[in-house]
C-alpha cells in the first residue's frame, strides 16, 4: 500500500509538470488569438505566417503535448484515475482535442466560405477547447495541492496567474456574442447592437465577479484574487494595447480597475466592520462589476460605439478619437454593472461554494 502511494505521488509530479505545460499552452493560445484579432482590426496583411498565428499555434502545440502526457500517465497508472486531480487531466485531454480539431476545421471553413469574422463554428470550438484546458489546469493544480501538500509554493504561485488566464478566456468567450466583428465574406454573425449591449450588461460583470470570487475562495488568501486580476489586465494590455499604438493613451485607465479589485479583495478578507462583513460578497461583487467596462477595454468599446457610428465607419477606427464618449459610456455602465456583479458573486457564493471548495479536494 505504501509503495502504491509513493508511485501515485511520483506520477502526480509528472502530472503537475503537464499542468504547467497546459497553462503555458492556453496562455499563449488565448494571448496569440487576442493579438491576432487586433492585427485583423488594424488590417495587417492577411497571411497564415504571422507572429500572432505563431504564438497561437505554439500554444496549441504545447497544450497537445500536455494532453498526450496526461493520456500516457492515466493509461500507465490506472490507480491515478481514482485521484481527484485526474478530472483536471481529462479536461486537458478533451480541451487539447478540441484545439487540434479546430485547426484543420478552420482551414476547410475558409475553403468553403472564405474569410470569416470572430464568431464562426471553428473559432468557437477553438475557444471552448482553450477554456476547457484552462479549467483543467485550475482543477488539477488545486487538487494536487490539496492531496500532496497545502504549502506547495509552486502551485500557490501559479494558481492566481492561472485564474487570470482563465478570466481572460471567459472574457473572450463572451466577446464572441457581443462584438461587432463577426461579419465574413459569406456569413454575417454580428449581433444586433442593442441586443449585444443588453447581453454585455448581463453577462460580463456577472462572469467577472463569479471568477473573482472563485479565485478568492479557491486560494483563500488576501491578494490572490487581486493577483488574478493583475494577470488578466496584463494579458489584455499586452495583446490589445501594446499592439496598437493609437491606444497607448488609454494605458493609465487600467489603474482604476486594479485599485477597485484590491478594494474588493480587502472587503472579503480584511475589513472588520460588522455591516460590511455581513454583506461583504454583495459589496465586493458590486464594486468589481462597476468597472467591468474598463476591464474589457478596448474591445468592448466597439460594442457601444456601434450604435453611434454611421456611414460604414468601423468602431475600432474611432476608438482613439472617442475619449469623451467612452468616458460617458463607462459612467453609464457602472450602475447596471454593479447590479450584475452583485448577482454574480451572490450566485457563486450560494450555488458554487461546494464546487469551488472541492477544487482543492478529492
């Protein structure tokens, strides 16, 4: 029995290494995809061999390697299949399969229908594969940490960053259904602008507060959820701002959501006021949701500008000249964002408490 436990522990280290590979893979994939979308919006000449495609498909390849390692480990050691972290391995395997299917699928989609926009079946398969792999990393790392050492410094360092990457994935999955950049040569999947705005108010702050709460609950330490938010913002800035010099002027605005996130983190862990402690989840969710527009900038700006521009003006082209309008949109979005953020964190605390707690359990 002791030998079996030692064997499981040994293979858990190999599995943990595969989770790190999967983390690197999904981070590169979603970051490269985000950069690629910015390149398209800037009308960079379209070829397959672009730096953004290289980053994207390098990430897919690394995720595939992680998936293959997990297949080998689970096939070789059947007793590992009974371990809690094996569920994370299975998610990574399925997620890597989705990503590999999306590649040739996208090629044939282009062959049949020409250039497409953001929302297409193959792009959606890729996004779901990346998201599934990202969840697998969180589940796997969290459960290995619980089963083989609560004080594993490597996992404690990686989990907040992994939650930030997951947060970025969630944002882009919602973007598929709200951004006005899904018109291709033969299919137009752009949403109605007013429907997109309503969906934005409902989905983004709700999802952001849910992810924030999940990161906070899973890591259970002040500053961890704020570190996840910082990772998210770094992903956003480096892929969507640094790659478009016209938008450099907006860099200082990202300080605000980071300060707000730190405040929400403080309310959850450090504030001793009895009233705030009683309603800490709702308050934290509200203030976090109120800045969802700034978290989602610059891409989300196009959804709102779509109802203001005419004569075939593309919203992305006027982002850098619409500072006053974008400021007004942000102010307008704070109240509905706060409401949806409060609902999101309330839902998470009531419906996902046992699920998220089990992230670190068998």
